[in-house]
């Protein structure tokens, strides 16, 4: 079975001194716009995730909500604290435990960029805020076996 992994870094968030805690940081107006822009772009790829995993922080929750609305997706979203500042190995664990063939994960740097680099068969740059990477695997998700189908940043659209 072919597996598709979509990685989305959260959108631009307010500065940490403006929020009560890092966890409670909201996305900015630019973050809202970028999330919507990336959701619209995502529709052009004709990919529909079977499940979405997202960190439960304010900024990832807001990013995924704006993205899903703009992409017109009706996919179940699993919010988990396990993705809040997760390591690449934490992302890999979620991906390997999921039986769905098309998975979207919304998370934070450095972990999301690290897992992107681990999984991609070619080197990919660090994901910018609201950056999107789509990888495809022939059978199972393995390190350095992901074929890059799309790499996009809001500033490039």
C-alpha cells in the first residue's frame, strides 16, 4: 500500500512575551492568512488526508482549523500533547502506529523539520512557518525513502 505523509508547520505566532505561556501563543493575522493560503494551495494537490494529528497548542490548533476550513476538508483531527515540541522520533512513532494511508501532521520546529529531513529521500530545507511537505512511500514509512511530491511555503504562493 502506498502511504502519503503531509507535514505542516504551525503558522506565524505572536511573540512569546505577549502570551501567558509558550503553549498559549496564538497565530498572528499573517498566520491566519498563511494558513488559509496553504489550505487553498493544498486543494490543488488533490490529496485528502484520512486523519490529521495536531499538537494541542493554541498556535497549531488555530493553524489546522484555518487550513482545514480553507482546504474544505472534513477529516477527523486528533489533538495530542505528544506533538507539542516533539522530537522527530515522536513524529515517527505516530506515523508508524497509524494504519491510515494518508496522514497529515501539524506540529512545531525543530521536530517537524527534523522528521521531514529524516523521511525525505532528498535533502529538504527547514520548514518555514506554515510550510508544507508532502512525501509518498511505496509500502511503509521508512527513513530516507519518502519521495517529495510537494514542498511549499506561503511566501512562495
